[in-house]
């Protein structure tokens, strides 16, 4: 069975990318992004640019996780530098994939979906990397809060898109948050990751508190921006979503992620989360990425989002294991579930992309460039620097990313 129905594929063809942005940093970065895309050959596929940036971002983040598997140990300064560099490369490549699509005349819905899918996974690894850089594992519950809120906010960004039909970015959004993370890595490079455990003179508080406050401000800003749109910005009939469903319906899959994540960590007799924070958060992060991708598909195809998902079988297995007094060692089961949800995420994304490629008769990582004609073509507004492979359509595209 395919992941997309014939109706969804037909609606996907009709999808028009809509985005608005008031980002502070995006206009400042446009000159760099425009120069960078001009260095790309016209035979380079936009999706290949996106996946290259994602792979670099994941590898550099995993290096930090390798040196600090519980986010408590001091990590090498060069590893923090690589992670900051990897994030900058990802940001830059993610910002130019849409420009490359417009240059080559290969813009379309596949790029949008592929871009957001990569962003959803990048959000998980960026969160884990910065936790290791500041040794947030010494405050494990703050680490849990930060990582789960990061994936939840990314989900909410696409939730409001599903409701209103337009992906919106505020004054302080993805690009600004990414630069904030890079600055944090830079501080760890200059002073070492132990810096964050030092006491602020005259306060008795550690520097890690500044990082926590920064995270709370980001969470508050994003919720303040997205919640009103979710509640009152419905573009469908009678204020419903663009698919005609309740604006509150996407909260159910989100609860299916957050509730098991909290309960399993809280009830674990083996302190599963406290003993394996990176693997635990990676597992639930991948579940969130899978569900978020389905929300993006529901938006692009104007279809109802199902509450159930195959990736939820992983958290379900951990929950049932606890319910029956852990006949399977929790740590062993966690690693099995982690492998399963990663496999399930890759399998889902691969199948959806292949179905779209077959339906539209296009290639995923290979293109035959068709530069748009100069006459009668309205260039899409420049997007931001993050979420848009997709940025491409010809009209009503303007921005960036959302992780």
C-alpha cells in the first residue's frame, strides 16, 4: 500500500506554497545566499543540496554526542566548532535550495516536502548537539524540556500552517535561533564547555542559567506567535483548517508523543531517561519528526490527519513493557525502539518521495535544468534561511524554514 492516495497526489499537484516572513536576520543574509547559489552548477539538484546540508549537520552533532553520551562530560572545543560550522553550512544550503530550484526551473511540491522533512530531523540533532555543548545533562529535566519543546515548536509551526494555509515566520524565528545556537557553540569553543558550570560573579548562579533563560524566551515567543493563529486563523469553512477539519485536531498526535515521553521517563524503574538521555530524546525526536512530516503532507494535500501512526508503536512498546513490570530490560528495549523509529522515519520519507516522483515523473536527486523564461515569469519572493526547498513555486513563496 502506498502512503499517499490518488486524491492526495492530485491535490498535491494543485498545492501552492505560501509563506510570509518578518525575520530580522534573513534580509541581512540574502546577499550571502544569493552569491552562494550562483556558485552552484545548474545540473545540481536542489534536493541534493538540502540532503548534503542535513548529513553534515547530523554528523557534526553526533560527534558531540559521542564525546558526551549523557551531555554531562566536557567535550572537545574542536567538536563544538565543527558543530557550529555544520549548522552554518546546513543553514546556508537550506537557504539556497529554493533559489537553485527557481534557477533551474525545477520548483515544485516535492522540494517543499523534502525540505521540511530535513528540517524536522535537523531540529532533533541541533537540540542534542547544543545540550552536549553546554553540558545540559547536569540539569536533565531542563534538557528534556528543551528538546521536547524544540520538536513541539517545530510541529506547532506546521500546525498553524495547516490551519491558515501560510507558513509564517516572526521577527525572531528559525534563522535567529540558529545563530543563537552558533554563538553558544562559539562560547564553548573559546572558554570550553566547563564555562557553563562557572558561577556568574555576584549572583551565585551558573552561566547555564543564561542559556536556560534564552531557551525559555524562545519558547514563549514562538507560542505567543503561533497559538493565536492556530485558534483563530483558520482559512477553511467556518474557521476550520484548510482541510475543513477542526483547528484543534492536530493536538492529538502531539499529545501521543509528549504524554508517553513524560510518563515513561517518570515511571521508569531503571531511570531510563536519566541513564540514557541522548538515546531517549533521539527516539522521541524521530517519532515527532515522523508525525510532523505527516502533518506537512496533510497540509499540502488538504487532507485530514490521522491520529494513529506506525512510529507510535515504539513508545507503545516501552509503555507496555513498564506496565507488565519490565520483562524486557528497559535499556535494551530503548535501543531497539530507537533503531525502529529511525528506520520507520526513513522508510516513510523515502516512500512518500518516490510516490511523488513517480506521479510527477521527476527524479529526486537528479534534474534536467529548465531555466524559467524571462517573460511572464514572476519570481518567488526570497525565502529565509531554513525551511524551503520548497520555496520554489513561482509565486507566493517567500521564506524560509521552521526548525
